[in-house]
C-alpha cells in the first residue's frame, strides 16, 4: 500500500515536472532576477483584498479571460477600444487596478523584469488562497503579448451555450471535462449581473414558466433579487451560500438546482460533467473521491500554461495596460 502511494506520488510529480518543462515555465523564475516579485504581488493583493474581499473573484476571472484569448500573455490587460478588454464578454472584468499597482511597485524594484502575465497568474493564486481556498506554486516565466484585439474573444464561453459548446471551447485549449468542471468551480466566489440569467426566471419555456431545472425555493429567491422589469445590472452571488469563501458549496448548489447561470446548471444535465460535480459535492465518500482543493490547483496550473510566450517571444511590458 505504502509503495503504491509513493509510486503514484512520484509519478504525479514527474507528470507536473514534464508539463511545466513543456510549457517553458518554471517554478521561481524570478528567484534571482527579482527575488521579492512574488512577495510584492502577494502584499498588493492582500491590501486590496482587505478593503474589498470580492476583488478576489475579479482577479481569478481575469486570469481565465487572459488565458483563453492569445494565451496567458496579459493581453486582457491592454486598454483601448481596439483591445480585448472592450469586447462584450470582458466588460464586467475587474481587478485591473490591483495588477497595475503591483506592476508599478515591481518596476521600481526591478525594472523590465517581471511580466504582467506572471503578475496576473500569481495574483489569481493569491486571491484563491486569501478566500480560504487552496494555494499552489505558480510556474513563472511568461512573457507579455503584443497583440490584443476586441474581435478575437469568441473563444470565451458564453453562459447561454450548451455543454457541448463549452466542452469544445475548453478542448481547443487542451482542457478536458475534468478541467472544465474543476475550473468552473471558481464560481464558488464572485457575482453576476441579473442580466446574465434573468431570462431563466420568467417565460423561459415560452409557455410562461421558468427554467424547470431551477429548484422551486431558489426560484422565488432569485425572482425577488431580480424582478422581471428591474435593474439588469444588479449583482447576485454565483454561490448563494458563501460568495467570498472558496469551498465546495457551488457544487452542492448545482446538484440541488441552485446554479445561477444556465451554464452552471447544465453541468448537472450532462452525464460526464454531472459525475464530476457529484464527486466534488461530496456524493462519493472515501479515498476514491476527488478533492476539489487538490484538483483546482492542478487545473489552474494547466490553464495558466495555455499558449504561453516564453524565452525571446513577446516582451516585458512597462505598464500592464499598454504595449511598450
Ligand atoms: C463554462 C465556462 C464559463 C462561463 C460560461 C462563465 C460565465 C461567467 C459569467 C457570465 C459571469 C458573470 C459576469 C458578470 O456578470 O460580470 C462569470 C463570473 C465569474 N467567473 Fe465565470 N464562466 C466560466 C468559467 C469560468 C472559469 C474557468 C473561471 C476561472 C477559473 C471563472 C471565474 C469566474 C469568477 C471568479 C466570476 C466572478 C467575477 C466577479 O465577481 O467579478 N469562470 N462567469
Ligand atoms: C411568453 O413568450 C411567448 C413567446 O415569446 C409569448 O407568446 C407569451 O405571451 C409569453 N407569455 C408570458 C406569460 O409572458
Ligand atoms: C431544493 O432545495 C432544497 C432546500 O435547499 C433541497 O432540500 C432539495 O433537495 C432541492 N431539490 C432538488 C430537486 O434538488
């Protein structure tokens, strides 16, 4: 038994090592060029988080939207009407000021060394940790991209799309069903506008009734929060039970018909994704059950290696919102 465990742990370490070598990233990339890099990002995220704990969700989502368009290269941070940031799926993104703040401090400390793409990957990790979630070592060495175009955001999933479509978009980034469900577990923190799900609450079926997959008690709760003709920009927690705590209640909610976005609830309507949700929600007990706080870091390391630029590719931006 002990030997089997040891072998599988060694195996896992090899897999992670090979994966990070393949991506060209490495743990502690700045350990000699800017030894305080990770500590500066950490303290910056901490100071913003202490004023507004919901900023953690903003940073985590920012990393996802960065990686799905042009790879994890900080392209989402570029401002301007031409840039990704101005495209519809990105209008609600927040946390840019945290990245800019950390960058300004790092430019004073070690000019031209630490990429915006790495600052974002580190900030997303710290955000999860501060929200009582797991922590992990972030492989670093990403370079910043020089392209950001508002017309290139169709690779981002929409909450109205089917699981088949979500699956396809994740697969295009080398991410499987397991990664998909695990990563969407990020919705255990954060909020959404009424606008993104209100259509489920009223006349969803065109026969006048709501989306039948919504739990009845939850339906009246959501209707009270988002009246049919009320303010569409009102914010509602994606995980009704604990919106600032990184835990497994999101999966329990999906199981119980309390997913807020249509894409969240559909994870329960598709067999392969459902069994993963069930697992995280605690349905399967004992050693064989996957643990969300163990799987999430692995999935994040995988996502944050998508199409990264390393070596001589790209640049190290001086200001995260502007190409040099
Ligand atoms: C199936 C794919 C996904 C869809 C369709 C989706 C969709 C959405 C939508 C519509 C919102 C609300 C935005 C708003 O109202 O401003 C949201 C919020 C959020 N998403 Fe996702 N998402 C997906 C996957 C992910 C992944 C993979 C992550 C991170 C690893 C993530 C992290 C978040 C977070 C943290 C929030 C809250 C943001 C905040 O409070 O500002 N999502 N998502
Ligand atoms: C629901 O939508 C359908 C089709 O758009 C419409 O004909 C019907 O009158 C609506 N019903 C209610 C109760 O709003
Ligand atoms: C609806 O929510 C209630 C209360 O939270 C829960 O006990 C019940 O199992 C849920 N119903 C379904 C069909 O999941």
